[in-house]
């Protein structure tokens, strides 16, 4: 049974462990700080009670930024990422978000293609943004709000 639910600060260890096994983006301290930011909503996608993916969404007025999006390697290309993204888009539309934004490494072709399937378009580039010197592609999706 697939479920998506909001993750709360008490589950920070689950987030950190999933991050370590996927993209290793944040330290535990960074996860703690993320939970404390204003407008943060963290969603997890699970099979039964096994967390397989996480998304961190930050809402500011009528815009939202995806700060983190990862699916465990063994569950990629099985529809979990698409299921989670569709859920996020619906949440954003329901709360009248007009624009959904994210950034992705220019070298992460798989993620770039994934986001393109959801009509995210490159709207800017942050030159040499990542530690390895690669550029960050700034992506944006316009939403139809109700």
C-alpha cells in the first residue's frame, strides 16, 4: 500500500538516513534547520511502513520551492517519484501556489528529464554553484490555481 503523508520533526532521523542512502545532500544539523524554516512542509512516500522517498517543500506566499526531492535507488523508475510529484503539484494548486521552483545540477540528466516530464522549464543558471564546479539549472513550473 502506497501512502504519502507529512513528515514531522520527530522523524528527522528517517529523513537523514534516507538522504545518506540517496543524494547525501544535508547533514543532520541541516535537516534540523530545515524543519524549523517558515513555510516548510516535508512529505514522505511509503510502502506499508517503509519510507522510500522524501520531498521538502517551502511555501512563501503564492510560490513554492522544492528544496529536496529524493527516492531510494532501489525504488526509482517504478513510479514513486511521479506519484510524489503529482501529489505535490495538487497540494500546491489547492493552496493557490502559482509557481513551483527547484534547482538541479546540470550533470543530473536523469533528474532534469524527470522534472521536464512535469513541465518544469529552465529559467536560469547559477554558474559553478555546486562544490564540484557544476552549474545549477533553475527550473520553474507555472500552476493553475483554483
